[in-house]
């Protein structure tokens, strides 16, 4: 058996509670402690997960002083990732961060640099990479089955009521703590998939606004045209303003094939068909009833996190960085920030590599 990683969850809101639920299910991990500035939130999270006997802290420094841990799981508001990450790294701990790693590139870079200096590891949660349909499309790209890619895009047509932005202290939909709106918070999952599968993004041109949530600072809807470094074109759309919400979708196509994922594989068609294609389609049959965050963030389910976390621990136990290591996690942030800069400039093209801060 590989090393059993001793873990503490920092932040026990909706997504932190997912970590609290999943860690006891993993043979590679042991939940040792939880930390939240609101003790009652941590108590509720442990109770919901039916986990007992776990110490609760309201101060990370105290947790690190008193508990023997290997890893902290960061599930605080997005703009509050850097400070606890640096504290943990300087104490010699590894960090698994919920997406995004941070909301500014310079802050993400400080985390990455600190881990390198202290000999610790960083990984980010992008659980949709472990869905079988997305793995199948990624494998087909690596096998060259699409030929020259013409276009690739992702769509997150979700819905959130005003109450969503008002809950948990109202940090969502703010630039300081959320780093953006529908794109930085919800659509970043699909954006990570898009760049992972189709390749690095070169340039973007975006428009954004809050269409139905007048009280939030950020966008609830953004649309973007883009060009990849490989020459292909594409689109990104993300929203929390489209009642009742539909599943996220990713599409990619080229001279020799097209694939579409949406809670399964809707299309997986190639000029040179293989016998295994039918098996892959059958195994990834679309399921309209599958757990999804299209209208409720608590309905996303645990399986993606279980697979993502298991892969991280397996990689680390083998002495390797996780697939979603810090530099890899940084890519989606750069794309998001480029789109925001373009939107502020009324759709003017922005090179993704030129974004700073």
C-alpha cells in the first residue's frame, strides 16, 4: 500500500465539506483535523459527513502546531488561498487547493515559488478531468485522431439565484474574494478541460456583464472568441443567469473527427472509426440525471473529487507531481484573466500570455 497522507481541511463550506466527506473514503488518506473561522460550520460539516472524533480549529497556525499532518486541503474563498498556502508550505506541508489556485497570477506564482523553495508539492482540484468521457477525448487528441483541429469550445450555461451570492458572507461575485463571477468560479472547470484537451490558448476577445444579478460586482455572463496556439479557433461561454441551468458541454472537431461531452459522450465520431469507439460510447453514455452543478452547487457529487484526490496521492506517493500541479493549474487562471481584461476593453483582443497580476 502507498503512503497514507495525513490531511487537514481548511474551510468547511460547500466544497470543503466535499473534502471532509471524501477523505475517509480514500485508503491513501486520513482526515486528521479541520479548520474554519466559524467553528459551527466545521461542526456541521463533520456531522453531515458522519465523521466523529476529528479535532476542530479556528486558527491554522494552531492546527499546524498541534497536529501531525502532511497535507492541507484549501477550500477557503478563492481570494484567500495564498496566505494559508504560504503558512502551510513554510511549515513543510503539501497543499491541495480547490480551483482556482488563486485569483491573481502573481499570488499563484508566490505559492508555486514557495513550494519549490521548501520542497513541498502543490496540486489543484479540477475533477472533471477524471470523467471517462473527457479522458476519452483527451486520449483521442493525443493519438492524433482529430487530425488538424479546426475548432474547440466549452459552454457552462448554469443558473444561480440571488440567494447564492448572498450566502456564506457574500464573498461570491466579488473581485476581492471570488476574483470574478461565472467564469472564475463556475466556468473555470470547463476552461481547464478546454486548454488541457485542445491546447494552449493564444488570444481571446470577450464581452461580459451581469445580466440578472444587479447586486454582484462581477459578471454573471461572458462570451468569448479565441485562438489557440496551434491555430485552431474556439469559444468560451459561461453564465449563472440561464434558468433553469443546463449541463456544461465541451466540443472539439477537426479534419478527421468530432467529439462532444455533456454528462457523457454525445458525439465521438472519426473518419477512421475503430471497434473500440462503440465500446467507449457505450461506457460513456450521456446521463441527463447525472449529478451536476447546473443549478445547485451542492448537487455536483463526490466521485470526481474522489478520483482527483486519489490520483494526486498516487502521484505524490510515486515521487511525482500531480497532473494538476501548480504550473498546470495556473493556465486556466491566465485564460480567465485575459478574458476579463478583454471584456474591460470592450472585446479588444488580449494575448493570454501577456496577462500579469
